[in-house]
C-alpha cells in the first residue's frame, strides 16, 4: 500500500464506497471486507476481522466516506498516515495515548505491518516518552511508530 492515490483513483474508491450495500453517508464496518476487496487490497479473514474491530472500536462500527477518503489520501505517506491513525486512536481526545488507546493502535500497526512485534505499554512509554513527562503525546507516539515500522 505504498502507491499514491490519484484524484481519479479516489473518485473510483468513492464510487466503490457508495456501492456498498449498507451505504447511506457511511457504511457499516461489516462492509469493510467487501470495500477492501473491491479496491483490490488482499487481506486474510483474520485481517478483516481486525479491521472490523478497529472501525467498531474507534468509530462505533461505521465508516463515513470522508473518513475513508482521508485514510486513502494519506496512505502513500507513511508519516501522515500514522499521524492520522495515532490521532484517531486518541479516543478521549486528551492529546496523549493511554494504555487502552495504545492497545488498539498496536493492533492496527500489527495488521499494517506484520513485522511489528507486540510491545507492552511500559516498554512503549519508556521508548516513546522522549521528554520524560510520563505521558506519550500524539507527536511522540507518531515518532515512535515511525521507528517501530523501520526496525525489522
Ligand atoms: Ca487519550
Ligand atoms: Ca511525553
């Protein structure tokens, strides 16, 4: 998933999105596998289930067209994509990643890149909290995610 989406491809993705059975302005997370398949993203049933869980956990089981297009727009830019995903995982919006939010983010990372190893929150805190204030901010977390994806 490193190819940039052109405006034309985004239009195509929008058309696919709108053709999903549950489409109103948004689609049910149950249609995520169908949407991914229509876009030509190969995923295993386990990956689909995790994606569904992801949308269920973060977005109450529905994906809006604008959210989906936002993901597609940044998918070629790993820094922007990860900042977007880290921001999305900050469920209580306090600008920091707590253990529950980290768990969801890690789950997402492990689907995104199978080389990502499971990490405890303690290790994450130690590695990511660069200004040592005991909290991991969105920026710190985004930097950590970059390092995490680069180390194989
Ligand atoms: Ca938070
Ligand atoms: Ca910090």
